[in-house]
C-alpha cells in the first residue's frame, strides 16, 4: 500500500497530536478518566467508529470501558476477534485484523511488565499498518504509564492507611489493656476486703474502681468526639464571662499546688457566636494541662484575651512551668502522643484543635525549656456579634 504526500502529512500530524495528548495523561488521577480519554483520542486520531478496552479475566474477555462514534453502543466481539485479542494478550504486540469492510486495531497496555488491558479500535478505512500502530501506541504507552502511576499511588495510600490503622489499633489495645488491668486490680482488692469484712479498705477500692471507670468512659467519649462530626451549636455569649468563669473553676486546684492563676480580659465585653460547650472544653483542657505541667510552687498561669487590628480574637494560656523541648513540642498535636504517661490519653489537644478549626480558627504553641509554655488560639472576627 502506497501513501500519498497529503496522507503522509496527515499521519505525521496524527502522530504529533497523539504525542501532545499523551502529556495530559500525567495530569489525570483516576484510572477510569485515563481509559476514557485514551479511547476518545484514539477514535479521533485513528478515525475509528468505536474503541473498547478489554481485560482478560479467567480466560474470558471483559469490557473495561468503551467509546463509540455515530452509533448507540459498542459492537459485540465476534469469535475471530476474541481469538485475535487473546493472541495480543499473549504476545503483547500491537496488530491489525482485517475483516469485511473494517479493520480491528489492537493495542496492548503494558503495566509493570504485564498486560493490563488491550484496546480494540474499529477502523472504517484501510490503514497504513505501521503508521496506525505508531499513532495508537503513542497514546497507549503513556496511558499505561499513567495507569501504572495511579495504581502505585493507590497501593501506597492503602499501605499507609493499613499501617495507620494497625498502629492505631495497637495503641488503643495497649491503652485499654492498661486501664482494664487497673480496674481488675481494684475489683480484686475490693472483693478480698469484702470477704474479710474490711469495710473501710473495701470502700477505698470501690472509690478507685469508680474513678477508673469514669476515666475509661471519658477516654471512650473522647475517641468518639475525635472520630465523628460534632454537632456544633453556635450560641451568642459573652466571651469575657465565659473565660472568667472557667478560670475561677480552676483557681482552687491551682492554689492547692501553690500556683497563681489569673485572667487578663478586656474591660469592654466581647459578644461572640460560638459553640459554648466546645470552647469551654478547650479552655478547661489547656488550663488543666498548664496546672499539671507546673511542678514548682509560686509558678504562674495567665489566661488572656486580646484583639488585633482586624478585630480577630486571640486567646492565650501561658504558664511559667518547665517548658518543652522542640522534639516534644513538635508532637503535641499528634494523635495519642502524651507526656503524662499512663495518666494521659493523647487525645485532649487533638480534640481541642479540631474544635477550634470548626470555628474557622487555629491553635499554636510556643515553648522553651525552663521558660514555660504558651498556647494561642486564633478566632476570626466574623464570630463577633454586635
């Protein structure tokens, strides 16, 4: 078959177009989109009336995707065509099958040294075999490469998810085992003391058991709060009063440790629309952590509310405790990370950050060993009501 100069120029143009189109594959992140774009471009450049993508499953051809031009549905594959396509799966070489008034161009898509699929294009004009195959493979090779990258990324993502799930289950199992071990210990002692009629000692064991059950319940509720969407109820409230009230709740506890807990609030009231329960929980967590962190008498904790020029709100909880080294500070918002040993859950700050983000804000921490720690909460100005 000879090729005229105009035909030759058209074939070269098609090949160049295929090479240009192949660059788009790298921008696609879904396998189905890659297959659809590949078949659409193949039909256009090869002047095919249909394009189909087949997988070979247990010796049978299964259609993965299809594109048709000027007809309602992709044609059924005949027995000779089926055998032809199976041969392509076997030898991984592109080829053309001549039929009555049409030609079937088969292009293998090779992913990780294996045939992932074979594309079948029905051509309505007698093709120049070499040029048709070159044009088709100029699309098929980058399509296969894009699918390979997508599958590699998805497998990597699945592996990371499974690793995270495994790590999470391991941490949760360890934490639950420790907490249940403490409860069983209290139950054992209470049972023994009841049998000996040591009522006062049994009462102490019961108190320990009750406290442990309460802590376990709190741990589970924190897990639920972290993993599901909270129903935030925005309510108009006086932020100054909310902060003052929360500080007062902790002043007795701070005084028992010899600490000074104060609040520095604006003289004018600041009315905001917030999730009162959520923000109260954040403040309680931060103040409680500060009290626990301070390890010497006469250390101080200050809770402060301020506004910047754009009227955004800044809430500070600052202590003069021992502070944290950089390697600890970098992990405090990580799930299950705690500096409190068996007494901590590693959930408190994660939940605090989640609540603040639900308000459109963010949290940050500044700390230095020997100088103390400061948590800053940023809340956007649109939360202020007038």
